[in-house]
C-alpha cells in the first residue's frame, strides 16, 4: 500500500488509534496492579478474613455481576453461532485457557464470541467515521483498512491470551523456588507428599496466589481419587513450564522406584536455586545493553543541551556582536 496525500488521514487515524489504545492499556495495567496490591495489603491486615460489605457496595456488585452475566451470555451465543464446532479444536483451546488460569467450561465459546464481535465492531467504527468525517478515503483504501481492522480485532484476543499466559508463567516461576523449599521442609519433617503439597498451598496463598491455586487444584484431584502420577501430569500440562515438568518427572520416578522423595526434592531444590541465581545474573548482564537505547534517545540529548547549551548561546552571541 503506497501512502499518498489522500492516504495521510488514514495513517494519522491509525496512529492516533494505536496511541490511544496503548495509553489506555497502560493505565488499565497500572490501575489493576495498584488494586491487587491494595487488596493484598487489606487481606494481610484482616488476617485472611473477608471484609464486611455495606448495602451500597452489595447493590453495586450485584449490578456489575448482572452486566457481566448478560455480556457473557451474549458473547456465548455469538461464539456458538460463529465459532468452531470440532471437539478437537475446542479441547485444545480449553488447554490454552487452563494455561492462562481460566477454568470456565464455556470459555472457548465466549472467546470466539469476543473475537467475532471485535472483528465486526472495528470495521463498523471505521465506516461510521468515514461517513461522518473522513470522506477523503477512496473505496479501495476503505476496503483495505476495514480488512486490516477486522484482522486486528480478530487476533487481539489471541494477543491478550498469550500475554496473560506469559504473565501467569512468570508468577509461577517466581514462586516455585520458595514453594519447593517449603515442600522440602514439610517432607523432611515427616509429612506425606499429598499433605505437604496441601500445606505448602496454604502457606503461599498470600505471596504466590497463582501457584497456591494450582497446588490446591492438584490436591482436589488427588482427593477425588485420581492417581498421583496422572494428577501430577495434569499439573505439568496446566502450567507448561520446563521446571515444573522436570519436577513432575522427578516425583513420578521417585514414587515409581520407591526412592526417597525428600532427598530427591532436596537435590532438585538446590539445582533450582542455582538456576534462579543464574537467571538473575543473566538479567543483570543484559541490563546495560537494554539501557543503551534509552540513554542514547532520552538522557544523552538532555545532557548535551544542559552542558553545551550555555556555551553554544555564548558563542552565538559573540558571533552576532562581531
């Protein structure tokens, strides 16, 4: 696509849309993290007890719940009509949602409904804007932009799901060494593996909520009568991390061959702690390279203006006087 004078408004509108979208996304992420930190602090102050809600807060929460249910019902109906009907693809999508921490049965259907809704909404907004303001766009340019916006709206939920999955994996990776140290302490104290996992899940509830939920789900599967090796493999599939896969393989082999689980966990805990130190050293080694571009683009120009600015002004005045 060649940008001419007729296509400049299209380029400007796309850049403005992306800038506003990224700005709102950054604000939402900041507010979400601030709300999570505030809830965690309040939960620590209350000692894990649930807060008492007033009538106004209860009614507002009920209203939000009603809106959420209606929107989910709408997206579910849309996804049932426009989404895939093959069970294999739905099973694969359910596994992806489990990796992201979403355990609703109708999550794939709702996801397809959101994808279809955004793929229709964004081109419709462009056509509405064209009829009201951007009448300079040619029909071919309008068709191209509608196609691009439809593709962007269709794949934005996939991007959101990937980002959510990556963030969840990072949280699990951060809490795994601490949880493994607690697991070693519990097993060496004489507790069974199932009881130790349950105890660790309770202890890390405040500090590492995501990993605690996975351990609790593992404990529920064990209580339901599932074999330990099958439950551990399900845990590895849900988390999809190399360290967790290695831990699950270690526990399954120790259980099968009758070796000491405490000794195996101790060795793996030391190896994982060393790996965490190496990962931190790797991040520290990459830091100067990552700081190079902000230094060149933002800090060095400001330093040049601050240091050389007065001298340049004085030289300019001397030249003008002569």
